[in-house]
C-alpha cells in the first residue's frame, strides 16, 4: 500500500515494502536558492510596511499589496499550471484558509507598527509549534514525545520574548503571537485541502480574499473614531488616504515583492522536498535583525535572542522529526503544509 502526495510523489506505507518513487524533476540546489531569494525579499516588504504604518491604514496597505501582487501571482500560477487545470476543492475550506491567513497578516503588520522586526518575526516563527499542537485534534496525527519536547522548548522561547506580566510587556507582542496561531490554522487547512486542491488555486483564492476583506475592513474601521495613540490600534482605525507621489513606489514595491516572493516560494517547494528547504526559511531572521537595526535603530535585547534561539531550535526539531517519519513511511508531508512563509 502506498500514500500519494497531491503532487504525485508516493511514499511507501508500513503495510508494505513498496519503495519511495523518485521525483526526477527534483533540483534541491535550485529549490534552496529560490527559498533564500524569498527570505531575502520578504524582510524588505516588512521594512516598507513598518515605515508606512504611521501614515496609512493597515487594511489599505493589504488591499494595495494584493492589487499590485495579483498580476504577478496570476502569471506565475498560469505558468506553473500550464499543463493542468486549477482545482478549487471545497470552497468552505478555501475561504477558511484564506481568512486565517488574512487574519495572520493583518495582526502581523499591526504588531510591526509597534515592535521591532526581529521580535515580531521571532514570535511568528513559532507557527510550526502551533501546527504540531493542532495536528492531533484536527488532522488525527499522533505526536510522539520528541515533537512534544520541541513544542515545550518553543513555547518557553515565546514566553521569554513576550514576558507576560512583566514591566516590559508590550501588548503588540500578543498580536505577533496571534499571527502565528492564525497562520498555523491556515496551514492545518492547507493540509486538509491538499488532496482536493493545488497551490495555484489556493494562492489565487487567498489574494482575492485579501483584497475583498481589506476593502470590507476599510469600510468598517474608517467609520469608527479612535483616540488611542497606540501605533497598532491607530494603524487599524486610520482612514484611507490617496498616496502621495513619494509613496507610490514603496506601495507598488510591496505588491511586487509579494508576487515575486510567492513565485520563489512555489518554485522552492516544487523543486525540492519540504523537509530540505523549510529550514532555510529561518534565514529570514538575520535579515530582520539587520534591517531593524539599519532602518529603525533597533536591536533585539538578550531575552529576545534567547527566545529566538529556542523557537528556531524547536522549529528545526519538528521539521527534522517530520522528515524522519516521512522516510519511514509513517506519514506524509505535503509540500505546502510546512514552514512559516507560505504565501506571505
């Protein structure tokens, strides 16, 4: 008996010795290169969004990002699926996945308005930890003690960074944590969609959802008065405004980075196994630290460094364990079901 990926790769099951089929299109070096390209681009997007967060509303930025990214995403999806058709699958799962991802991006950007790139990114990279926590309840997966140990280490790292109840606690860190939990939910739904849909349809549905949901939020929150001076709250309740001449380039740049980043990520996970390229997603973090220092003069404190090391270590432990189980044929890893940066 064998298990088949949605992309055609087959894994032998413990019920029989059937060998793993080889993907002759696999190009690990190219996959890693595309992944590193994505992790180099996305921190630049975060820098732009943070720099615009004191002038524009977060939902306006989300909409403009989606509008400018849509043509690139559509072309990339068309190119990737030129020999096959898009498969939507259950529309409820598609919309639920898009809503979870939209929530993740929205609160992530709100957190960026207040706290540093390194802190926001470090907390958000706890996503694989929450995927592991959710998997037994929503996917019926059995989680052994090695992954529960990794979960414990990762959660300890999150607590060290957030430091709830302390004098230095910043509520915006909770937004970053909510971003990780929301994105973990979208990954769980991605795994459920895997046999019924494909990456291209998921991405198109998601980008269209971001545009529509951003417009709806704009209509709602721009009508509500808020006197809060907190940067994250002001970012949400601010009215839309027509961009100044000097802002069009960075706003278009956000969309271009998003579209190119999607293409790079999709190529990375098309050309190489997830267990190989996913660890390279953590190359995002050094860029976040560097740009946070260069553009905003902010460096992580010691607690953030310690928490970051624990979160990254826990994430790598989870990826390594899932890869080990896949090699044994005990479970499958969907190429679009791991990692943190999926369709940023």
